[in-house]
């Protein structure tokens, strides 16, 4: 038997032409022992993304690397009805103990075509402080 966890996170902002951009994802890990391996922590994620006026499912992973690159990276793909299969890569950067309020709440991202990496849009999304209670209460232990 293994124990894991999941938690729901919402990041909202806009793209480079000021259209709303939101991702609402649940991320976690199946076996909590994996958190104690050396190197970056990788979590599966899935949920939905609002992009160019459409909310569609997304799936990918989250990489937390506090010690080497000082980043949190969200990587997921989704299928947009007008643009086809797209890839999102967003990063929370320069994570240091003295700037956690900014570095953990601001995510710089790009949306590209999945087939050829052509840039579709740049995004800026924020974790809003008022969502902290909902974020914390979404934490769930998972037994397998």
C-alpha cells in the first residue's frame, strides 16, 4: 500500500492581448516516498485551462526544483477548438526564501503549437491570496 496526495491550484491572469487565461489543475503524487528522492520533484497534473475564450481539459505535470534552478514549472497539453493541440509551459522563477510572496504567486508562460513549437501566446498568471483557504482545504491524502 502506498500513500500519496492531491491538491487543487488555480492560477488566473491574461495572455499577451489581455484575454483571460486561467488554469485550474489538480496535482499530486501517487507515492509520498517519491518526494524524498534527490533532485526535482515531479507531480502529475490535470484539469482545465481557459484560453482564447474556451475552457478545455488539460493534462501534464508540475516540476518543483527549489534547490538547483529555483523554479516551479507547469507543463501541460490541451486541445483548443480553433488552434488544435497546444502546449503550455509556465514557470514561477527565482524562488528564494526572501521573495516567496512574489515568486510563488507569479507564473510566466508560453502557449505553443504542439507539432512545431510555434509561439501562439505569452501568458502571465497569478495565484491569488484570497484563494489560499480553498487551496489548502483541497488537499487530499490518497491510498493505493
